[in-house]
C-alpha cells in the first residue's frame, strides 16, 4: 500500500521487448546453422517527453533512448528447429544510462555501468515475468531518491522543516512526524493543523528506526523529498499507527483484502491488534496537538490514505465535528462508517478519492458513503465530494495530494472552519 519511490524511470525499458518477441518467434521456427550467430539485429532510437509527477510537482522530462536488439542462435542447435512456450532472456542496459544536469550544464548525478534484467516470456499469452536484476558500476540513483537530488534545483526545502518524533521524545504515547512551515511561530498568530494518517505499509513501532516508515507515502513523502510548497500554511502532524500483529488470514483469497481487514477491525470495535489507525488514536492525537502546538482549534483537518483513510472515516463516524472542520479520505473503506453513522457523517465536509482499478480496497468503499451522504437532507454538494480516477489503482493518493489532475484539496479544506 505504498507509493513508488523509484527514480525517474529508466523504464521505458520494455520498449524493445516487442522487437525481441518478434525476433524470438523467428528463432523458434527457423533452422540456424552454427556459423549464423546473429539471427536478428535491430537498432533504433526513440525520443521521450513527458511530465513526471512523482516528486509532488510537475517536472518535464525529455531525452532519447538508443537500443540495439540482437538475437543469437545457440551453436549447440546446429540447424535444429525448436519450439518453446516459455523463453528466458536478459535485457542488458549498458553504458552511461542516466545523467542529470542543471540549467547551466553542471553535472548533478551520473549513473554508469550496467543493468541486466532477466525475464521470461510466455509465448502463449504474451506475458512477461521479472526474475531478477544484476547491477554493476556506480549507480547513485539506485540507492538515493532522485526527487531529493533535484529538490535543490526544482523543488523546495520542505524536508528541512520535517522532524521525526519517535515514542519517548514527546508527551504523546505514539510516534509521529512533525512539519512546521516557515510561517509557524510558537506564539502570536496560530496556524491551521492537518493530521495525516498513514497507510498499512507505513505502520511501525514508533521507535527511531520504525518512525522512518512514515515518509514512504503520501504527504510525509512529499515533504521529505522537497515536493511540498513551504508557503502552504498548514502544520502537518503525521501519526504512526502501531500494528501489533493483526491476523489477515480470514481475508486470504478474498477480493479486496484491504476492505476485508478494515471491516473486521470495525466489527471488532477497533480492539488491538488493529491494522489501521483507530478513532480514539486520532481523537487523542488531536487533543495532544491542540495542547502542544500553536494551532487554530477551529481549523483542524484530517486526511489519510488506505488504512489511514479508513481511520479517518471511522473517526468522523464516532466523533463527528467535535474536533475537525473537514476530512479527505483517500482509497479507504468508508462503508462501515456509513453503516454506523449514516447521514451523521454530514456533520464534517468530506472529499473522498479512489482509483477505479483498486484491487486492495473496493472503490465502493468511497462511492457508497459519499453517494448516500450527498442524498442526505441539508448536505451541500461541496461538502460531500467524490473523485474517482479511472486509470488509477490503489495509489490514488499521489494525484490527490500533488494535484496532478487539478484537484486542490488544500484550498478546499482551508475553506472550512468550525464555529
């Protein structure tokens, strides 16, 4: 349930595979004498130009890739014809494969050496199966986040304002990440507060080692990689849920296993061990934050992804507008909350997001509660919003949080305040 942290994709790697499949088909049905080493040889250059959003903001990426595809006969065949359904091959990416320069031409990052990717091809259904990768040579982009590399040039210094608060370092019983914008002061004008609830893969034990999981996805990731606008006035506190060993086995082989686990947690009244953030954890954390930070009590907002979105739904179902002015659950299961609170969910403005292709949490987990809520008496259309991304899977949080498709959840949230 975590967002990708891969560097700007060298992948377009699979582009030459269509050439390779065709070449292998020729090889599979042709006689090859021992002296005829090369069966197929194709060389081509393909330009690319696209907008890259993985760093939290739009970044134009352009360049060209050169490929040489060769298929060699096995000399041991010596003219024999063979037929195979499943063929293993290696895609070898050689030379200086990745270079980054700033606008003046100065070198920022360079990858050298080789990548060797091993796959199998099933000719019967055309599927590719990744087996492994072998890396040689200095490849800094493999062990570092490219977004962090480019942040000083095209991003922000938001990471400088991010502090990890593991268990034992504060008066609160759980660990969390703290982002204080440059505009924040400990006295004087208070700042609005955004509570972020993590996904299942970002769970941890709250220790200095475990707390680092929080920057794996969502808002903490964008802050950590310099993709968060520092002029945004929100104090962001990202709470880390501690999973003490939830039993997922009842959800084995069940469609939308994430929805299954969330329903079980709801049915067990969030008893420990719970895989996702609980309503009481959110309530207690907001209470703590209001007492320890210079934030506005009437402008508190909550958002979460996947497990965290479920936690947000459940929190609103239990506590309503007692503490928060608006909520944005993303890829979470909200049907149990609707079953519990019904139109009572309308006490808090809600904007739910989901990917139509989500196979982890059923998209109906957002569609059903928001559709029902929109039909409740007295609920304005702008306070029961639903956005379904037709081509997104479980990770619908990246475009929701970075605004790739034009959705500005931050201005929307800041437009609401409690009396």
